[in-house]
C-alpha cells in the first residue's frame, strides 16, 4: 500500500507549557509501507482489536478514543520501539505542520502560565499584539468575552488563532491598571523565523543563531549571510545551542554552504532502505572564512548533522558541550483524519561514518530525555576527520573544545525558578512608561528595587549572596527589561553581546582558522599524491 511520507529526525523536548514541539522533517517522498506482518504480528493485532471491542462494549465508562487510543495504546506501543517514534493526533499534527511551515495565523504572541494565569511572555515584533501595545506580563482574562479561568492554556491558544483578517477580542489585566484592558485585534500571518538573531558581533565577525530547522531556514540563513556581507567577513560564530532539530534537507542545505562540492554531509540507511548519502553541491560559494560552531546538550538531530559534517571535514571548530545524541531517522506517514505516524526507519551517519545515537535500550524514557549523563561517546566507534583527528560516535557530537556556562548558585536558581526577573519587570513598568534609553543599564536604584521585590516575594537570600550574584542580576534585568521596552529581538541581541559563551567562541576563531589551513594542506598533499 503506497502512502505519502516524509523523512524526518525528531526530537520532542517537553521544556515548558508554552513550548512548541520542534520537529526535524525532510522533503515529502513517496514510499511503501513495510511488508505484510507475519502470523505472530497478525495474531497480536487481532487480540488488540478484540480488547478494544470488549472495552467499547463492556467497560464501566464510555471509551474515549482520544485517551484510550491516541494518547494511550498507540503511543505506548511506539514507546517500546524507541524514544522517537511518535503518533500525532490532529491538533499535535497541525502544530507540527505550523512549526515546519514557519508560519500560522493569529495575533503573534508567546503565552504561558504564570501564577495560574495565562500570561503573555512576549509579543512578536510587528505582529498585531505588538502593534496594539500588549506587553510581557499582561494576563489574559477573556478571549471573545469567554473568561479564561475556565479554559486550559491550549484552549486559550486555539481561540487566539484563526483565519487571516478575522478579529478577536482579548481582555487583559495589567499590573498598575485598575480596569482590564481590551484589545480588538485583527489576525494576520505570523512568521516563525528560525534565524532570528544575525549581526556583526565584531568588525567582520558574524554571529548567526539558528533556533530550529523549518522550511525557510536555508533561505533565511542565506539572507542573513548576505546582510552581513559574508564575502568580506573574517569569521563566523554559528550558534546551534538549544536547537532541537527541524527539517533534514534544511540542515543539509546549511552545511552545504561551507563544504566542497561532492563532500558527504550525512548518510542514512535502515532495514528496509538502502544507504542514501547527501552530498555538498554548492562548493561553498567562496565562504572560506573560519567558523566556530557553538553547541550544547540540547543541540540535536539536524543541529548535530550540521556540527558533525563541519567537524568531520575540519571545516569548523566545535565549542561547547556534547550534543544530545540523536541518530535515528523517522519517516512521516499521514494516517487520515488529520493524524500522522513518525516511525523510526533508519539511522544516520556523519561523513566519517559515526553513528551518534545515544543509548536508549538500557535507560528509561524519562532518563533518556533528561540528558544528565554527560559525555557518552563510544570507545569502539572511533573514526577520523579529513585531517586525521580522532572523533567518536555513540553519544552525540563531542566538541573540539569543551565549554559549559557558569553554574548558578542556589540563590540564582531560586530567582530563575520563581521567574523573578520577568515578574519584577512587569511590576517595574506598571507605574512607568515602557521606554528605556538604548544604552540603558540598571543603576543602584533599580538593583535596590529588585532587592526589595525579591524580599517581598519571599525569595530567601543573604546580603552576601545578593552581592555575589549582583553581576548576573544586572545582566538578567537588562535583558528582561529590553524585551518590554524594545522587543524580544532586541533583548536577544543584547543577550548575545554579553554572553560569555559567545565571547569564548570569538576567542576560538584562531583555532578554527588553523584547523581550516591544516585541512587545506592535507587536501593539497592528497591531490598531489593521487596524480
């Protein structure tokens, strides 16, 4: 039986109530389902159908297909295979498609739960919510006159979305305002850019952060490089930290920008699929400047494909933590009624032949995704880069140079867990106009106001702890308050400028340059030897 399917690499990361599942999907292809199951599987299917029939006819409570099948039986069966085979009910599949497309129709704001209320985390620049003056910290109390206290976060989000050029009324409670604020918003197309931050962080040194890989990533990446005048650049920081994946072909296209024509970017093969290599086709387009790739433990799937390809070909210096370690490939099978199956059908390998999939056979589902075991690279899967450097498979991409962000102390953890900076910013602007000078930094008065706010919120600390953490407090306040006074994009750029990890990446550019030069020398020698 033929069906349309899509090659994919998926890393579902549950990182908060307002997060969206980040999928990594390739181009739609036509393929065949697996061969007919054997008698044992047929028998199991008949038993399963009989159980459902008995439950439907005899159970004390009425069978709810959404809970019993979509959320129960099917995911439970898939979980016995591997951590990445997934079933999508109609709503989840729609969200996945929106993430892949990089757009949806709505009012353009990220919302989450704060103190039990559906709260605006931030509006998107240029979106209807932003233009209307909605701020971070505004609590949504009604949508089209329907009180939100009786709605879940998902239901509120669904009500905010709708066809383009339709209206939705949103009522907000804002600290400092005696009466609710009412906004009559016209829904519009909301673009979810995967390349949101790109600028020259130093003269002729570019910085680009790819947050995920959707259908527009390679185009956005090219646009960003052109805007940075990359042909005149002398180095690039490519930030893939926190990138959970995206479209396979988009990850291949990004790596292609930096490799020689014919070099392997990635390959995959499975039980029912022959090996398929993806080769560079664009010959780098003259982009021969040194590259430092920033990664962390949450860099996965397509992000690992890019990092692994550039590392194996000695094209980039990889800095940070060992990546997540997802080397399984899923194929996407639409099942009708708006549902879909993402089934693991193959494994992918870096150009040197590494399989970077971390172990999932000897750990629980929760432990697999909690990613607390650090470097789990294999001692048996040992390969070489083009210049002869040793690289290993088995536990993600191990960086060429390790760097982990400074650990938070107990007081700083308490501040983060209580969303103290976000809540203080809402309180601070409750009685003030949401404006700041472009070069604003928190002065002693603002810091003291934050100290009093933390005490009022019963966040315990000593004066010694506060003094020890004051630099972090000032940085966090500056970034958070930029989000309200300017935009999330401005705040993100500021966060990059003061990020010590980005500073280390800039310092590592000479290592990337030396690696690139060594790789060129090795290639010249090999070419001469083959003549």
